[in-house]
């Protein structure tokens, strides 16, 4: 595929109402976090390519700033990337993030959510994390999907989607 051809197709997408793919992953502190840990609570799962990069830093900081309001509204905010826990811990420390950050080093969970696959990067087709957000209802089902999003301003759109703020 060349830069002038159409964008790469996104991986198979989850649909509203589908069961959210389960996960059991290490967080930035090395503790195992499972989707089941949030049973009965809504989860905003945001998938991002790499801790410490400009776009990911903007997105994580915006989610961290919004997390108290989201928590009050019943939403847990969870970030997911292929970074190892040590890198996530440094990212959280450096940016003073108040978020659960999970490591999916083999990209199994990212793939299950359709957030890993072919994407366009500077006009080239590459394999990588597709910046996406999934809102999971308290019943463990997908309530909303936002795929291939831009980092800047994305959290505002998520807040509007869940009826928080504004």
C-alpha cells in the first residue's frame, strides 16, 4: 500500500453490546489487574501506543485530570499499552498520573479489543497500537467504542459521551 492509497483497514471491531474481552495484566507496580476487579462498575479503557511520547502524554494527563470527576460518576479509568511495567511506573511518576496503567507486552489484549493491527503512520502502513477508547458498562459489555482517535481533545469527547462535566 502506498501513501496515496486508501487507509489500512482497522482490525475487527467490537460492537456495542459485545462482552468486553477479559484481561489479567500487570499494572505499573507489577500487581495483577483483572477486568473482573471492576465488576459492577463502568470502565473507560484507553489504549495508547507508548508511554512518554507526546500524544500519549497529552491523553494520559487529560484522563488523569478528569479521573476524579469520572470516579465520582462511577467510571474507573484504565490505560493500556504494550510498555513494560517499569516504563509505565516511570511515566506515571514523571507525569504525576493518577491512573491505572496496564502492560500488555505481547499485545494479546490490545488485539482482542481491535486496538492493535495495521495503521497509517506518516503515510506508511505499519503494525501498531491503534489509539482507541472503549467504554465498558457495569455489566461487562461494550457500551461505546472510539477507534483511531486523535489524542488532543479526545478526553473531552469521552466526557461528553458518558455525560460527565460540561
